[in-house]
């Protein structure tokens, strides 16, 4: 056999380089795709549906997230869990202080601060009133005025005494209730857990109706979060909200939980100033905030407060909001106006505040 | 005058490119087709079943019961699964229909049952 000509050697070398390049490109593409690959995971935690879409992570990340949310509920915040720190505090109301973890303490302190700032429109000590109405529970009913008055006397958040890590409720029957912020706090701990995994480029997590976005969406510049139509079904959309990077979105609405008695609807967002479901022309308020705790607490507060007062609170906390009214009006704070696209024809943008 | 290319050169070139294409194809197939479709079933936050749907030949029904009155039937067959029936008021889980793609899920909050595809 003839030895290879010089030209043959060159052709072989070029061919090998081309072949190597083709293989290298396909390997790099596969690696790149797996980094941008979405892993979706749905489970139940905190009594709600927890849904995650994580880019660049694995199912293991999703499992650690749902576990963190479940533990936050069962060991810390739940008022129904037998072993949670909040249950211990409530059981010892009027009896003795209870020593709690730094984490639980920080939620209580933040809760009191927002209760104070919103004049009780958001109130972390409403357990007695919430249990009395039992909306969303087994036996919801309209209580008598006398019962309401007694319950309200047990909802004074200034009667939560804190000394170091010791928390004491001054009167027996007082109950801290984190129902209005639990899902938001769940979003916070979910993102904290995701941040511990450097592989994750971006994620969207929802706990019940609260949503967190984190990092970059590899498929688009922004995250899009659907806002539900308060008059429609579970899958009907009011519009789409564009979000950049990390943000927390919570909605409070009268359509979420309610019961009917004697032909009247009673929704679940109770007003501390009256002891009854908040009387309002609003159907719902969506708040976009730098933390889930804040977005959840403020969506409740903004639903209960009159709009002018609500706007002051939103400005103080540097948060944005979308208000949806019974008459079909939708109003927005100016920081969100450009990022919200109304889709439903039953509504119209009536006003942009401060715009 | 010498020929510019010998036949042998073409053969070598073709073989090398063929090898490259096979390599690329292997990476692509490995990347896209090696993962199997698995259904995971949870009840009361505990994983109770994990089934490779690609290996099912005959459809089967998984029953979930507990003392709280929960009774859920989950149908699994080749490549897909669904909640067939559930003792819940709103039937959101049943209405999810067949689950066949990764990430698809059906959740029954009242009965605390999750069915998802991984």
C-alpha cells in the first residue's frame, strides 16, 4: 500500500477537526439546554398547591423547596398544627411566655409592625375572630354582635408582649393567626431555598395564590404572571403582569373563600374595625412587593383599607398594586402600569395613581 | 498530470464525517430520549407510588383510601395516568384528565392526593 500523500494527510486533519467541532457543538448545546431546561413540580404543602418551575435545577431542588414550605407551616406558623410555635404561644395565652426561634420571632415582629402601620387592617392577632366566623372551615356562621365584641377584645395586637425570644399574649383566648401571610412567607422560604442552589438560573414558585419569581427566565426577558379574573373561574385571567427578576405577588379577594347565609355572601377577609367581612367595592387587590410576607400582608390590608389610605401604605413600603372593583374598574399604582396588560373585556383601566 | 483527489481521500473523508454524525446523533438521542416517563403519587405529603409509565403494558387502577373518607382511584396505562374518580366536591383533579408530559399534574386538595409526571 502506498504511503499517504501529503494532500491526503491534510484532508484527514481537516475532516477530523470538522468532525470534532460537530460533536463539540452538539455536546455544548446539550449542556446549555439542560441548564435552561425547565423542571416542573407540583405538590401539596401548607394546605395549598405548591407549584414550581425551576430552570437549571433538578427535582431534588423542588423537593427541598416543598419540604421547607411544609416545615415552616408545621413547625412554626400554623395555628392548627399541634406542634407549631404559634400553637404553643396561643395555648399559653394569659398563662406564660413561650420561647420561640429567631425565625418565628422575626415573623411576629414584622407582623406587629405592619399591623401597627395599617391600623389593624392587617392584624396578626385575629385568631379569635377568625375562629368565631370559621369561614372556610367546617361550620361557618354569622355570629351575634355580642360574640363579635368579645372576640374583638381578644384581637388587640398591642397586647402581644415580646421580651428577647419570649412571646406572651396578655389574655387567655388571644390567638396569633398567620393565615393572611402564610403563603407569602412560604414564597420567601422557597426562594431562600432555591438561592442555595447555584445551578438554578431562574424560578417561579406559587404557594396557593401567592407567587414568587426569581432570577432570569431563559425563554424570555421577563417573567409573566397571570392575574385571575375575580368574576371568572379558576382559569379565567384578568390580565398578565410582566416581572423582572425577583418579586413577590399576592392577591386578596372576596371571591376566594366565602359562605352564604340567608341569601347573603360573607367573604373571608375580616375587618378588625368592625369584626365583620370588609365592606368594600373592591373585588380584589394584587400587591407586588420585595418579599412574600409583605405582598401577602399588604394585599389583605389594601383590601380592607380605603384606597387613599392603602396608597399611603404602599408608598411607605415601596410596593405596587392592582385594584379591581365591582363595577369593572381596574386601577394601578404608576410603578406597575407599564408592566400590566389587561386581557379581559369585562374590565377597563380607570386610573393610574401618581402617574 | 496528477489527479487532484484520489478516491481514497473521499472514502476517508466520508468515514470521518459519518463517525462525527453518529457521535452527534448519539448525544442528541441520549439527551432527548433516554429519560423515562414516571408517575409519582403522593397522599398526605408522603410518596406512596412511583411507576415507570413506559413499562406498563396493561392499564391498572391504584386505589387510595383512608379513615377520613378519602377514596381516590388513579388509572395508569402505557405512557399516561389520570385521576379516574375522587370523593371531593369540586372534581378539579378528575377534570385535569390524562397526564402524559413531564410536569403535568393533578392535585386533590380535599383528599390530599397529588399525581404528577416526572
